[in-house]
């Protein structure tokens, strides 16, 4: 089965806005692929939901338990320093490498700019879902920027 690490921004977008991140989260709950995460990533998600989005303690705890029930939770020991501009992004890479994942899914420009790490492609949620066959592929006009290309810094 396909193993995927999702950056916390994907889960937050799924909860706040739905759309393609919502479809991604639905597929996680349907176990269409294996979500791989870590206590550090779950802590980051929990903290952002409570502080930034004012999610109640009960709702944040329930979400964490639901994700832990469907995901493979690993505790990476690897320490990477690949993304100096956003050290938290290194936790996503560590989880992906030690979790033997096939993909990293993120909306973060620092990670997307890498393109891949340790032969693990880093995709936007759209590109991942297209690759999975869960949404139709967009056909960009000639000379246009594909939707998963990071914008200017």
C-alpha cells in the first residue's frame, strides 16, 4: 500500500476549507493509502488547531485520536537539517525517510521547492490526488506554470 506523510498544513486545510485537502483526508479515513505521521507532527497539528484556529480541547483531542487510529505513527530518530528557513519542515522529512514513505504531501513552499528528498517526491495535494487517480489531471495551457510549482520566493 502507498505510504504518505502529510504536512500539517494539509490536514488543517482539510478541516478549515475542505476542497482537495478534504478529499485527501477522506481518503485517509477510507484507508485508500497509509498515512504515516509522528508524535511531533501530531503535536504541531494539535498546537496550531488550538492556538491559531481556536479549536476546543475536546475537538483537537478527538481529531488526534482519529488520526492515530488510521495512521501509522512512528517516532523518528533521524535528525535532518535540510530546510534552514523553516526547521519544522525537517520533521516532515524525518518522518518520511524513517517511515519509508512513497510521497510527501505539502502546501509549504520550502518543501515544494525541494521537489524530493531521499528519492521521495514532494507533491501538492492536487498532484498527489492526480497521481493516485482520485481527481482528473489538469492540463495546463502551453507555457503556463503547473499548479504544483512553487511561486517566487
